[in-house]
C-alpha cells in the first residue's frame, strides 16, 4: 500500500523491495534494479588505447571527448564518479554529480560514469563534460569514449 502511494506521488527516488532489488522512480518511469556496488579504477603508466566495459580510450573522437595529457600527468587513473567529484572548467568549478542529474542521466549510469584523475589527484577529464582548462587543446592526444 505505501509503495502504491509512493509511486503515485511526484518526484524521483528509490525504494528497496528486498536485499537484492529496489524500485527506482525516475523521470516518470519505474525500474526494477538489482542492487550492486559496482566500482572500477584503471591506472595507466603510459599512453595506451584500451577498451573496458565502461569506456574506451582512442586516438580519435569528438573534441568534447578529447584531453591533452603530458608525461607529468602519469600515472593516470580512470575510475567511476565518487561523491564530491568536481572539475575546473573555463566558467568555474562544476560538481560532476550535479551535471549528471541536470542532464537526467539515469542513476545506474551515474554510478559508473568515467572520470580521469592525474598523478596529483586532480580530476582532469569527465566523459561528456570535457577536460579541465589546463588540459584543453585543439589537438587532444587521447579521447575517452563512453
């Protein structure tokens, strides 16, 4: 009964059904989601192109998918979004979680969204947002494809 009331109410949210499943109400749709704590981190010590279940590194792509990295940035880590992640852009600092919510990215995708962190721990690239101002160029040397 309370689940029916919750579904009829406006807004988005999650309700557990069991230890393994939850119901997600998101942007007018209901989803039955298997609960899993999926996280990943790939560390690169040099330039390489690779394909993972979450992203692909390539030598070509759209300008928004490109980033210019230097030897000083290594080792690079490409990982899923963490709470509090933010990137410095031309127009100021942007919280990654807020950007994903504003673009109505589903929660299961937000949890595994790729971000690139350089050797000093700074987020230098977020998929679909782009790179920070210090790593932008018209000729990026790596592209992160989601």
